[in-house]
C-alpha cells in the first residue's frame, strides 16, 4: 500500500528538520548521549536513524541524488507524483527520526553506495579520519566521507561541529553560485528572445529573397537557352577551324612554332644557368679576396712575431753570453740535457745553449721507446734541466732515479719557456749549480754531486 503525504499535516514535520535558532550550530549534551547510546547498541557503526540530528539533512541532500531519493520512496510504497523536490527531501529526513521501513532502506542504500569508503575510513583512528575529511572536502569529493563521519561512534562534540560547519557553509556557497547561475540563465533567455526576433525577421527576409531567387532562376533559364545557341555556333566555328588546321601550311607553321618555343626554353635555361654561375663566381671572388686579406694579415703577424721572437732570443742570449773575458768562461763548455718541454722550441733551446758556449742535448720525455736512451744521455750530461709543466710523470721520475744513480746534476724547472731555461743557464754560469769545471775524461761517479 502506498503512503500518501498530505501537505496539511506533513509540511510542518518537513520544516522541523531545520532549526533556525542561533544555538543550533553546537551539539547539545543530549544529542551526544543519544549518539553514545546508539554506539552501545551497535559498537561498530551507527544506523541511519541513530546519526546526529545535524547530519540527517546534509546526508540526505549530499549523499543521495534526487533520482535515488525518488527510487527509495517508490520502493518503500510512497507516491511521489505530486511531491516537490523539497517535500521528497523532507520526507526522507523525517524518516530518520526512528527505525522504519524508509529509514532502513536509506541505511541500506547508503551502505551499498559507499561500501568501498566505509571499509577504508570507518575504522581508522579519529585524528587520521579528520585529516581524511579535510582532504576530501578540499577536493570537493566528500559525500562518501560525510556518510562515514555520520555513522562513526567516536566523534566528539567539536568534530561534529567542525564537519557540520564545513557542509553547512558549502551549502550556502552552493546557493550563492546557484543564484548567479539563475541570473545568467535569465540574461541568456532575454538574449534568446532577442535572437528569436531577429530570426523571425530573417525568415521574412528569406521569403522575400526566395521570390527574387525564383525570378532570377527564370531569367537564368532564359540565359541557358541563349547559351545553348551560342554553344552550337561555337561548335560550328570549331569544325571550320579543324578543317583549316588539316591543311599543310597550317601544320608546317605549328611545327615550326613548337620548335621555336623549344629553342626559346633552352635559351632561357642557359641564360638562367649563366646567371647562377656568375653569382657563384662573384661569391667565390669575394671569399677569395677575404681569404687573401686574411692570409696577408696572418703573414704580417707571423713575420712580426718571428722578428719579436728573434729579438727576444738575442736579448736573452746577450744577457747570459760569456767569452774569454767572463770569469765563468771555464764553466761554459758543459753538456746540457733538456728533458721534456715544448718540442717545437727545440731549435730555440739549442740556439740559447750553444750560443752561451754549451753542448746541447734533448730528450722529448716520451718513455714508450724505453729508458735506456734517457739513461745514456744522463750519463753523458753535466747538467740536466727538466721542466715539470710540460713533461710526463714517468719521465720526471726516471730523471730523478738515474741522476741519483749516476750522480748527475739535475734541476727541476717550473716552466719550459726560454726565460726559465735562460735563468737556469745563468745560475750554471754563475756557479750556483756547478762548483768547478769537469772534463769528459774525469766524469766518474765519484766526481759528481747531486743537487
């Protein structure tokens, strides 16, 4: 049997689910005690008719859509034909005042709908659940979590106020947004009415244009008839021209014309190729001029560097040169071995040493060919100069090892430039490194001194 709702008796009950008093935002001790008693009956979760009064309206309005609300009422035997949406909502909210067939259906429907969220959030710790509520509410997906919150037994007064406050204010904001949308809809309807007026005018204009179009079609049909006559005349003329073209003179002229056109195309292509070649030649000529200028500038720069290098070398040589009048002249005839350094400056090293009366020997510092050659050169040398900035670690280690073995004078230089070599030669001539002259016949291990 369907239950009928009369507006005279039930509208008052529908309105009773919203309390407009200022103290309604806070949970009363009596409501907390009712929730606690419900938890004693069902220690895991509350039934829908046992949830807090503050949650009943939000749960129905948020967790159930209008179609779901109607479906529940129909299955419970209610007639919803003449009910407004507000009356449907109020009927469901009022049913949660106690256990009845409608509240039981609501509880079952929500538990089925939010089965996943119930298993996930219903039994977690209260602080963790409150964090979950905040996150879902912020994301706008809070219907399921609201149902879980309403049926939890462990929420305190502050928790209920907090959750209800979030939902309550969200309903106000939704109402404001709905009002704006209705205003936009009203303006849109006014615009549509204006558009409809313009459409009616356009329809009238189309009728006028249709009449003109029919008139134009009639004129066009007449023109088509005239055009057919012209086409027939054109075909007659083409037949006559075809007969003329079959004559020998016209054929020869056409052949000659085709040959001339072919020759013109070839000439145009040759002219175009010639222009491209000329452009490329001009480009190559400009590039060649630039390269020549650059080459000349580099030649002058190289010549200038050579002159400066020669002057510098002569200046360094003159600073360290000794002759028979030099007090250290007897020290100059020494065999100087340079290990490492810049190989391209080998000739400059030679000129610097031999220009100061020494005997020049050189080893590039590469040890791939073995150490025997370096050892033999060390045995012959009076002094070994070993730049460490441009040299291999293996060469430096070998020089130190064999110089100690054969008691040969070694000086490790910080640089490989002419200034560093010249400074070392100056110290040799001054006597800072070699204290007395040695002859090749007296070069024994006992007459050498390590530095």
